[in-house]
C-alpha cells in the first residue's frame, strides 16, 4: 500500500482494498473545527494584505467569509475561491463608489481552469515557467497563508464523536482523507491528534481534486453502496457523486450533532445497506439549507 503521506498521484491508483467497506473524510470543517480560524485569521488577512484591498477590507472580509464558510462554495480549493471573492467584490456598489480597482488576474483564471492539481507546487512551476507577475503574486499570497496556518493553527481537536466513529469503523472499513488542504498541513493535524493511524492515505490538493482522490481509490474496487464520503461542503457531495459514492453531510454549525448522528445511526445504516434512498436524500436536503448561493448583501 502507498504511504499515507505520498504526494505522488500514482499512489491513488495503487491503493488496494483491505476491508469490505470504504470511508473517505474531508478534514477542515469536517474532522476538525478549523475552518473559522484558518479563514478568519490566516486566509483573509493575507488576501487583504497581498492583494491591496485595505480600502475595502470590510467588504473583502464579508466576501471571503461568505465564499469559504457560509455558502455553497465552502471547502472549495483556495485558488478558485480567491477568484470568486474578486468576482463578488467587483459587483459590489460600495466597492465601486470607493474607486478601488479589484485585481485583474487573467493568467490565474486560465491556470485554474486547466490545472488538475491546484496546489503550490504546480503554481510555483507555472510561475517559474511563465515569469508571470500575477502567478508570482498568487504564490506569495498562498505561501504566506500556509506559513500563518502553521504558526496559528494547533491544538484544535477533532469534533466530538469523530474518534468514536473511527474506532467503530476500523474493523470493517478502509479509510482515507480527501481534501483541498496542502498535504503537509493535513498530516501535521492528523498526527498531532493521533488519528492518522486510522487512515491508509492522506490526500491533499497536490494530488488533484477530491473527486480525483475518491474516484481513483474507490471506483471499481468496492460496490457503490459500500463507499461513503463524509464532508461538510457541496464539493464533497459532488466528489461523492462523481465516484458513484454515498454521502453523509456534516452540517456547518451543527457539526457535533451530525457526528453523533453518524456514529449512532448513519454508520450502522451504511453497513446494513439501508443508507441509500430516502435516508440519504433527507440528510442532503437538510444540509443544503445551510449553504446558500446568494450572499446576504444581495437579499
């Protein structure tokens, strides 16, 4: 089996089943209550600083919090998320009245549209190849975010009932992490709280999208009704559907309740073949109510 810290995408293809069932977990906001601190203390201050949005910092903060925490885009990779923040700011009349020019980043948009592994290694290589100032600026921002996260984010344990679920599942399930967080940060957090031993592979942004991770490791290796993705964002649901997997949502703002429900009820339904259908549909319907598409300032 591939090492759980292997950044080589081939590690996904060489993954081999050892158990009858398969569980995949997102990490930030799903396993760990780290979304708020990472975005509010690490990502957003660096967006304002590196992209010179001081004059509209209030609106930049509102846009970034909406995109990354309180909307259907929650959990999306940092680079398309940054572009969405710019788009929302461009539309705001308050920003226009202040005469602030939102960064125009066509080369970043083009790179995001075609790159499969949206992480710093690929961005660094592209910035060096093209000598493009926008990509160089984006890399500087992204590296500053990572540095701040390393300094700032520690001592945040898994949500209640996470350990109980991992312990309950280890006898019957192969388990992996699928995330758009850099792998180094994922490994650090999972090892800090001594839960890395439960999973076979920790897949970060350098290894492709969540759909890539889940499809490569599960599709054709397990029956569809024996693959379950656990996540807190619309992107996690999309990844599950791309791989033909089931989905259990960890509802933002109701994480503890969601984990207790998975531990006490949902996981047993998964093992017994009673998860798909009305039960899963009801979970997803409730989940989507917490992830709107329209920002509050447009209502």
